């Protein structure tokens, strides 16, 4: 809070009742210190001390005019839990294993329970992930000697406000690669193929904004070893 130089705005949510929130705590402290509370908006002019002066001098913070639009409630949507199926659990486990192995961490048998898969499924998944990482034609994406930088689970917020996550982002001298892992079979499902390509295209467009001086490429990597390149657009 002390980093704020002009104003500190703390929002609250009506969906969270009680006083154990940052908004509730700051609101209570500000009112206790003499602040005013109008329609849920707390305004408090604190005193600042100039420590560089020979003797402490106090100056009051000038009152501010708050845009009335800040008092209007904002739609925050509803968090929806994804339906867990055997396929989604398998895919999630594969992603976590790829992240773990590319970060140099070992895969232990005890991971099966935490990943929600059986020991046999963990063995299969570990083998798929290890073989993918060990492939010579993919070494440049997983061996630090070949790339400038790499990161797993790169999160960003798209134009609609949704959180998106890129499985692996690898930067080279002249280009950047977006890798997306898949375990589902899509050869016989045109709709699923289109959905995969649309998702990958969105990732690529977002990365292009971050690396305007480099060529951005994108590729789907399947657990069974297949790979699908996204056409340039």
C-alpha cells in the first residue's frame, strides 16, 4: 500500500460476504482513522511526513474528485468448474508431467494420486512425455543449449477477459514458438481439429504482440508423437 504515489483503489465484491477481505479491512481502518463512507466508497486523506526536512512537517493530501462511474457495480461473471472426465484428467496429468520434466524435476510414483490417475496411467503418461522430450527433432524446444529462453504455462488475459495459458513458449534468436500439448484423438473429428487450430491461432496472435520483431510459429504436439504445424496467417 505504501507504494501508491497518488491514490490506492481497492475493489470489493458483493459475492464475498464477511470482513475477511482486503477491502473490508482497509475500509474499517480508514473509517476508524476519520475517513468518510458514502455509498460504499471510502475517502480518506492521510497525512504525509517529509522525512528529509530538518523538523517533521505535515501536509494534508488534497481532496480528490471520484468519477461516479467508479461507484457502478461491474459484472464479474461466475466461476464454472470444468466437468472432470477420464479424458480431461488424463490430459491434465500429461500437461503437468511435461511441465515437470521440462523443468528438470523427476516423476515419482506418488504423483499418481495427486494427478488423479492410476499408477499404470502414470507410467504410460510418463513414457509418452519422456519420449516426446527426447526426440532429436524436438530437442531445440526442450534443451536450454538451443534456445534463448523458455517458459511453461504462460498465462495471459485475452480481449474478453478470459485467462488463457500457453503450454510452452520458446524463444530463439529469430523466432518464437508456441507449443500446445494434446492427448485427444482429432484425426476423425473435424470440429475438434478446428477447435485446436483456433485455440493455437489465438495463442500465436497474442505472442505476436509480445514479439513484434520476430517470426512466431505454432505447433500442436500430441502425446502419441504426432505433431501439427499451424499454417502462417
